[in-house]
C-alpha cells in the first residue's frame, strides 16, 4: 500500500510558507521598536559616544585563555592554558614588551566540564595578572575572563562525585581573593597611578537591558546605575512606557540595536544588579559593568571593573573604554584589544599538543610501562 503521508521536504515547504509572513512581521516590528527606542536611550544618557585617544601612547597587557578536551580510554583529558602579551605603544607604533604563560593538563569528568574549565581559565588569568602587576608590566591589563564569579559557578555542596569541580572552585576563589587583597592598594582607582584591571566578556547582554527597563524610576532601580554617570530621574522620563518594546526585542538584538560604533552604555553596579557573585570580599569593593562596541563590525562586549563611585567617574571610564576601542583594530565576532588577540595566537598550540599528549597517554597505558617502573623496585624496600 502506498503511503500518502508527506515527506519531510514537503512538510518543511508547507511550514515555511505558513510561518514566513508572521516571522517577517515580528522581525520588522522589532526593528521598528529598536529605531524608536535607541534614540531615547541616547537622550536619557544610557548610551553615549566615546572619544578614542589619538595618537596612542600606552603600556598595555592582554591575557587570553583557552581550554581544550580530547577523548581517551573512555574518558576525557583536558588542557587549560593562558598567555599574556605585553605591548608598548608610542605614537601609534606598536612593539612587544614581554610575554608570560601558564597551563595545566589532567583528566576530567564529563559532568560540569565547561564550568570547571571556565574556573581554570579565570584562575590562570589572575595568576598571569599577578605577575604582571608585580613586574609593573603595564598601565592597563586586559583579562578575557570576568573579574568575579557568577553565582551559577558555585558547585552544589550536597552532590557526590563533584570533588574535582569543588577543588577547582576553591582554588579559583582563593586566587581571586588573594590577588585583590595583595594588590588592591596599588591598583586603580585606589592608587591613581596604578594599573587598571579590565575584565572582558561577550555574554550577559541582559544586564543593561534589565537595568534599563525594570524600575529606574524608583530609587532602588536607579541605585543600579553608577551615580557619577550623571543620569537623573528627569533624563529617564523619556523611557516611560518603553518596557514592552524592550522586552519584545530580546536581549541580544536589543544591545546590538542601541550600540553604534564607538559607543558605550552607562555603567551599572553589577553587585547591585546581581548581588550573589563571588568572592564576597571582592564584590564588596564594588563591581562595575558596561557594554561597549568598538566598531560597526565588532560584537558588543561586556567590560567589568572593580571599584565604585566616586573614584570611577564618567570621564575616567570614557578614558578606559576609549583606549580599549582604539586598541581593537580588527573587527568580527571575536574582536578584542590587540594585546589579547596576540595572546590568543599563542594558544593555538594547545589543541594539537593535547592530541599528542592523549596519544602518548594511551600508548603508555597500553604498554603498562609506567606501572612496571613503579613496581620494579618494590621488593627492595621490604
């Protein structure tokens, strides 16, 4: 008997014709909402242009991190590495001024693999930043990781089998705490001439969105915004009634829509917006976040800074963001300041090395040579 049921190709063709007008209509509405809302954010001061320094004269360091895994003997091996590149820029002429690196290789369980590797990346980035501060390598140090840990990174305390994850978390927590306890007084803004520690990330688009549409007309909501940005209740009046439009656009598309070339959002207090971050001792110092876009072809990035008002003024933040934009010479989805990009190139060797290491481990396990060496002198000690 011949079946009359449609094929998948026929079903897809039918569904596309049915849903195409609705999909196009929704996207057009979101574009119209963005065109209506974006100027209001500029008028309210929540989005502003940033001047880039010219010429550039700076000593900067960029720290990039990467992790890779490979299967071996029914499990996984991982490699986590970080590289630091120091640059000296004099009248736009760029020269390298030093480098550093860190790595670790071990076996890992599949469960919580991504979070454990993210913790390793943050710990190694801070280790390289620590040496950069001690050696006085740069006036600005970029980390391609967040400066503090989101609460979701905290491992559950009542689940067995997460010993490796918990150990990684405790090690990262101790490293971050030790860095700020050791260097806080010599870092900006506590030391006006000290190096600036900048955390760069590409996610968490919802931070400025939630700060912008939720309750900024109330004192509790305005406390999320950094007071030195000079945004008042009168400035925010233009956003009245924009909540539904913002919610309908979606976080990622919204941030892409309101940020043009060489612009940033107003800085907001991440420790007020998301108070359950760790380590608590660092979060208590204040954690500032803002989104910026270095060019039309670059992705918006989230910048994190430690500290609070009144030390972090709008002018100082503009200087930090402006230099960051000026150093972001290459666009694309993976755009980053030049020292971070150069550090990332050093990490290309990680994956091939891990594959070689995995084959070596498999060969040793197969031949059992390591076990034979361990047991060869066992009887001599009895």
